[in-house]
C-alpha cells in the first residue's frame, strides 16, 4: 500500500492532506524519513508521524440493503443520504464496491479493502451480479431471448446473459458487465421500461434476509468466498501458458 494511502487508512488525514504531511519530512518508515507518498508500506513497517505510531486500519466488508433515494457514495454533498450512513457500528473509512442507481435498491457492498473492491468490480474479472427487475409491460418469450443473446446499446452490444421469467412483468438477470444503468437500458432496447430494480446477489453473496436500510458485517468466510469468486474470474481471463 502506498504511504499516503496507509496514513489515510490509519485515520491521520485525507490522502491529499497525507501527501502534504509526508512532504514536510515528519513521516518516518522504520526510522527513516520518507518524503515519497508513493513509497510502499504494509503492517510490518513501523510508520510514524511526528514520532507517533500509525497502524493500518483493519479491513472490513459490509453488506447493505440500499433503499431507494440513497446514493452509492461515501459521502453526499447534497441532501440525499449516502449509503455508508447505513453502517453505524463501524468507524472505518468505508467505500461502496461499485454502485447502484439512487432509485435502485438491494445489495451493495462496503469496504475499506481497495484490493478486494478492485477484484470485485474491474471489468476484466466479470464477477456476476444478479438483479430482479419489474417491468412496465408484460415481456414476451421472444424479448427474453433477445436479452439472453445480447441487445444493441449505444455503447455496443451487451454480452449474453442468463435471464429467467419470475412473472408476467418480472425477470431475473445475471450480468458480468458493469455498464451504467445497464438493466434499464436493456429493457428499453426491447421496448419496455424498468419500474423497479433490486440487486439480490453479488457473486456468491445473496441479499438473504437483510432488511431494507440494514447493514451487517460479513464473516471472514464470506469475505473469502467473495475473494475466491474474484480470483477465479481473474484466473479465467488470464491467457493459457503455452507448453513445450
């Protein structure tokens, strides 16, 4: 982890302010003054600011059931509440893993583990996310098949995706892409409209019985399942090593 980020996670200051503190020459790493904010450090290093030890913040991962009207940000400068406010039992600097539209609901992960967040959201890893959408009009079998095969959007065709009917006007769809408002745009591409959208699973983790507006900290086993899902997807995207 870069030194400036280490200080930010340790609660010393924001990352930008931490860079300014480092430039003043008051930060030491293992007894040596360091002025490079990009210096790599970890929990094994003795990092101090003006002689006071700084400990890296313990990583946390939370699952939140985001209500409609709550924004997927760490903080919201306007009047709307931010999703991190759903976690009241933690003092960690949590950030959303990806996002949900303000008018969408469902499972959103929050963490201070940047490596895990990248593993779960980077397009190359294609970790699946499952959504349930209520549509304005009944959807025909032919339209479901179009969604499964992929539809043309203004930023290119969507990848094939599992889609199943839950009711005349309700579907479940699993996406491995991370495009903005993708489910809503896919519905529009078949002449329909999403009137309600809820994410019910992120990789192997389901929403379960978590109530709207509630959050819970994930167990170590659940975090490992998420990490394994991202790592497996990452491995699948790596080119095969040639044998001789």
